[in-house]
RNA sequence: GCCCGGAUGGCGGAAUCGGCAGACGCAGCGGACUUAAAAUCCGCAGACUCUAACAGGUCGUGGGGGUUCAAGUCCCCCUCCGGGCACCA
């Protein structure tokens, strides 16, 4: 059965027999010709040395994972940065526009299982296939500085960086509870857990495991990563906000509550003591056990309203208490069980609050009251100290919990305005009351202070009395990079029986990832099953040592790859500092918003570490960031499961690379989602055909000199005006707005004007010199968007120069200016007439022109003119009664 | 729940600073060319209404209110769609 493409190809071939060759636009032929030519000129897209007089420009699209097939998202992404790169070349910049492969990662192992192909082979095949597709698209990359992260020449520097970080205490190992995806059979970073599920397996609930893990101390840079967001004014505000939230700085205080020694509790207290729902009042003779429970709070001002402490179920003190209390132990176990069940049910956002009283009390250091200590399932062990003071009157979550378990609720802040106090503060129905614009009550010596002032004074008080201090807590956690997988960078560490943990010596790098590996479904790292990999010699004592078998998170690879492009073949260092200093920061980075947090925050961290190592001089890697929208079809993101995927190969085969690329820029502004409509691609292809036919039809006349623009016919003047308006529009858009959809629309308008003027052109009213100017400029304007056609037509116009470095056309304001313009004339804001005036007509002229208009005169006859608003070049509005 | 986007003809979108809403393209309709079709070219095209026709009129940018001579654009309230975060103390 013939496919649709075959049928269409046959139809095209049949048409080719009859139609005159010169009249037909044949993208397949043109593109094959230029692709072959460019292939023989690898230096075409080369950068110039640092000594170049040209200003540098580093434009970069995010490197793809080599899945084997480009998808439309890639086509869109790379059409944007390619257009910009080409434009900057034509503007005379020394352009770096590289490409590479994020080549480590799980799919290669999955593919190995499925097809019995080794990960390396599978990956390199995919890279070859995708590189072919990129070349077919005509993307302007200098492949000589290609970076492939799974090759030892690259990943040895991951290892080298890891050792440098280890030396500085930035890489460390600790046992930690980790997110575990059973399908990946590996650890996931917090960032890779989406709604409690694996980011790769959206249906897979992530579990927890305790493992020894390697971490990078990104939290050392939390404050700088936050502060420097302010410098990134070339980034979308949305991305900066997401990173700000991710870092999650919050200011507050840490206060230590001492566990009470209940041994001499009074008789009267015994009943209350057992329930654990009420405070025990301060009294003489209360003793502490010496065990401190630090809590973190942003609202230390409400501490007199604290009526219980809540500990995370995993809190070490809870474990300790449970050890001697089987009842508590069971209760906590069931809390954790419930939590797990809720999570398994996919109910992650709002797990119902549960808790259990531990039987212990802790002393509020501010007032000596004893608070019942509870275990609450809503307390997170890995944020703050894993323990909180619960203030039900002034916190949503504590309020829920207290109501459920009948804990005391005590109001300690009231609105400043007493009227509101009656309405809000004193009515329990309206609790919790949270506003910080409030005054303290029931708070001892701090009464009647404002909340914010009280926060400072109380933190200082805690400091003076040595039971607390003002602190800052971040949501950002250290970056766990250990993965129990094969296809990644081996972590260059050894475990020696005698010396303990020992780093691999620099001279022994790279630790090569073995290739003859057997991948099985059993999980755990396959490397651990390879004695020839695991058994090593300790560089310290020469004794037997075991190699670390975990590999690095692939986000390590992409955290610094763009530095390597500047010096891709350096085998002495990751790159030369001077070369990086010339090219960095990246002037423009283009990619999907899905990398707003992970990749972009790790990259920023890596840059700061490299700066502190003296390797780079920039604080930030990326000056300007552009996040393009998704490609969707039938309203949904393209995905295999939805069956709405459009293959770039198919589009290119049917309409050509130029049309495919240009459509992806034309159908929507680049920052918005793009609805893929194949008819639209056909439309762009038709347009390119019109350009082709028009230009080739007049190419002989256009081959001569570009002439003077004085003394021309009105037709010529009109065409030149349109041309210079178009150049102006596109030039301005490239400077920042990037609405390439309207740029392409403007080129279409120009071509429409040209074909509409064919009569005049044929009658000789448009001299050859004018045609020469217009057609050359048209081809130059098209070059960033449809490079194949542009190169072909450039040659047709007799140009020998390389179009990529031909100077971008300059617009002439004088030629772009309209002489006569049409101004709307309104009466009471409603359009009634259009008057034609000279473009520089002043207010009086405009008013007179409008009042002289026959239609206007008729409509205002007999009415009183209240006011006339005249905006030169815009409109006239006559207000009448 | 909180924080960002967004909503404009049959469709994708345009209107950059408050000044002719619907550029450009798709789909559609009519015509030219053709034996015919494809390709190509020319023209029409927001809705409603009036008219034999020409010409006109009214409404119209998710909904409601407001500011203004003038609002897709600014302000307030609401609805829906998309994205991010989500017990972060």
C-alpha cells in the first residue's frame, strides 16, 4: 500500500515533467544541493580567534537528550536560536553557536534491555541519526566543537570537578533517606519527584530508602543563588520567581524547648498530664532533663500562644522515646503507614493530619509553661529542625490539628484597630488569625509590641538567654548526585579497608565506565557486579580498595557543558580560563521552560563553584534566557500516548526544511504555545514558492548595480518604502521583541506588494536598480528564517559572497517614511471618515481637513462642537452635542 | 489554597506608548487559466440589520462594572483554560 508521502511524491514528480523547471520551487533539490555544499565546508560556521576585532556573541540552544529522533519541540527551539545566530553573523558579530548531546541517562539502559544493544552503541547511533536531522534542517553549527557527555574526554572532567569539590568539602557522603523509583531502580533528586511520583514515570509513586549517598553542598551557595537572581534581568520573571521559591529562604528564629523531667510532677497535674491536650502551668521546681528540642519558627512573636510541640515522625527524639514505649512505637508506625497509604493513593497534596501524644512535656523557655509533645504527620523532618511549636490560634495547620485533637487554642495577637479586634481577633470562629500587622497580648513583657518588632526583640531575648537565636532557613537542600545506575559518570572514589574513603588520584582519571556490561532488570548498579571494575588499589596505602559503583546524576553533565564548547578538545583542563572569559557569559540561551529550576539552578551553582576555584571569572553563566512555548496539536502537548505526534522528517520530506522551520516561527510568537497545523506548513511552503518564482523571474534585471533612490516613479517609491519599513520592523524585533511571526508576516506583505506591482515592473516603471536593491534585501531578510532558499536565491542574483556573512540590510528612515497618510476622523468616538493628509500635518491642518470633509460636515451640521481632539499622525475626534 | 500566564472571526494569530479591531496565514466561497484536474493567479470574506442595488446603520476582543473625547490595551470584581508551587513551620 502506498503511503501518503509516496502518493504525493509521485504527484510532484509527475508535475515536474510538465511544468517548466524554472517556474517551480523544488525545496528537495535546493536543500540537497546546499546541504551537500555545507557539508564540505565545516569551517563555514567557525568562530574567529579571540583577537578578532568583531564583538563576540554566544548563542545557545539547550542540548538535547539523544533519544534517536528530533521532535517538533527541538525543531522550534533550534529554529529560534539558529535564526538569531544567523542574524548576528550578518550583523558582523563573532558568533559561537554550538551543539552537543546530553548523552548519559536511563533510556539507554532501558533500550539495552529491550533491544539487547549496548547503551554506548545505542546512544552513538541515536546521536548520528539526530545529527543527520539537524544537518537536514540546515542548522548552523560548527560540529568541530561538538560535546558528547558520555565520552570519557568529557566525563573525566565531571570526575575532576567532583574531586575539586571533595577537597573543598563541597562533596560529601552521608546516609540519607532517598526518593526511590522502583521502575528506574534508582534514587531521584527532590527535583525529579513530581507530585510524589517519578518525573519519568508519571504513574509511579516514589518510595523511600536509606542509602549512603554523595551530595554536593549547593546550600552553601543558597544565599548567593538567591541574591544574584536580581542581576538576571535578561531572564523571564517567571523563571526567576520559580527559582526564588525553590530556594525558599525564610527568616525566623530557632528556639530550644527543654524536655521536662516529670519525676516530681505534682499530684494535681497527673490527670492533665496523661491527656496531653492542655498546658501545664509554670511553677517552681520544674526540672529539665537536659534534652533540648530546637524548633524553627518564622513567628516567634506568637510563642506565648504555643500550646504543644509537634515532632516529625522520623525525628530522632521520637525514635528514642518509642524505644522505651511500645504504645508510642506502634502509634508512630501507624502514622507512617497511614502517610504511605495516602501517598500511594495519590493523595499527596493534602494528607489528613494525624498525631499522637508522646507522654512527654517540654518547657517553653519564655514563660516556663510545659507543652505537651506530640508527633504530627504534617511535620517534615527535612525542613527546619523537624520540630515545631504549634500555635493553633495563629497558624492554619496548627489550628486544624488542635481542633481535631482538642488542644488548647490561645490568642496572643490582635489587629491594631480595636473595631477589627472585636470582629476578628476575639472570635474563635475566625481563627487562625495570621496578619503580621498586629499587636501582642498575653505575652508577658512583650505585650503591645507590633509583631515584626516583637520578632526581633524576642529573637534577641532568646539569644541573650542562650536558648535560641534569629536564623535563616532554606527550602533548598543539598544536591544528591548518587545514582545506582550504569550509564553515567563513575564517581571517582575508593573505599580502602585501611584508609577509609579515598579519592581517585587525578593522574588516574578518567575512571572509565566499562563497556562490556550486562544490564539486567534486578536493579542496583550493574557496576557492582563487575569485579574488574570494583577491585582497585588504594592510592594511599597500595592495599586493596573497592571502587564506588554509583554514577552521577546526569544534571552534572549539563551543569557545565556550555563551557566545554569553547575549548572542546582540551585534554589538560576542562577548558582554558582565558577562552571562557572571552565567550562568557552566554549572551542568549534558548530552551524549554521545563528546565527553569533543575538545569538552570545547578548550572548557576556550578559556575559559582568554578569561579571560586579560579576557573572562570563570571558569576553567572547566562546573560539572557529565552524560554520558548510548547508545540501542541489538537490542544495537547505532542506525545506518543496521545497519538498526536508530528514527525519533523515527514514535514521536511513533504514541504522542505525551510518551510518546516519557518512555520514553527510563523504560527505563534516564540514564547507562546504553538498549535501545529499541517495546512499552515503548506501555506508557508506556498509563500516560499512565490518568493522563488518572483525572484527567479526578475533575477536577470536584478543582477546589476543598486541605484540612486532619487527621482523615482511613485511605484518605485512605494516599493522602496515598503522595503525599508520591513527592514526596520525585522531589525527592531531581533533587538529584543522576537516576534518572528510578525517578522515573517511583514516579509509576506512585502512580497504581496511586489507581486501586486508586477504590472508596473513589467512596464518599466520600476528600474532595474530598484529591483536589484529590493530583491537583494528580500533575500537577506529571509536568510535567518529560510536559509536554504536564501542561499540559493543569493546565488541566482549573481552574488558570490557568503550569505551568512553578508551585511544585514540597513533601513533608511527617509525612504521608510510615508508621505501621505490616512487619518481616521471620528465624531463622538465613532469612525465617520478617513482624511488623507501629509504625514507631518500639524494639529490645525488636521482639524481643518476633518472639518472640511463632506461627510463630517453633514453629520455635525446643526450640532454644537464641544471639543476637538487632534492627535497628529493618529486621529481626529470631534465631540458634539 | 498560593503565585504566574492566557481568553480576540470557522482556525493559528495581529494591533509594540490608550487612538481605524481582525495585519499575515490557514480553511471557505466566487472567478481566471485548463478538455479536466493539480499547480498558479485575481477577487470576496466578524456578526446582525436595512436596501432592488448603491449606500448606510447597530453590535462586536470570556462576563460584569468603572476611568477617558477614545479601552482588546488602564482600574475593580467574576468565570473558564494552561503552567508552576503546594502541610516549607
